[in-house]
C-alpha cells in the first residue's frame, strides 16, 4: 500500500474575481440603417479583473494511507 510522505508544500494562491462595471449605454445606436434604436446590456461577455491574494496561513498537510 503506497504511503504519502511529508514533502515541501507551496502556499495556496487564491484569486479574487470581480466583474467590472457595465459601460453606460450610448445615446443612439443605429442598426442596419433603420430608424429603430437598440440599447441593452450584454451580460454574456463580462470582463473581469483577477488579482492574486497573498497566502497568509500555512497549508494544512494531510498524510497517511492512500485509499
């Protein structure tokens, strides 16, 4: 039965992901030379800013038998 051994472990890096604000709608949008105006938010494609957080706590090490 394989047994895990203690080995150097790297700290965990967490990332906080927060969506950026939706841009303001323009005053007029012309589509295919029509007289209709379209203003709506595009929620399917969101730009996010991802920043790494520092690992302050030690990593928990679990060792023993591998099942």
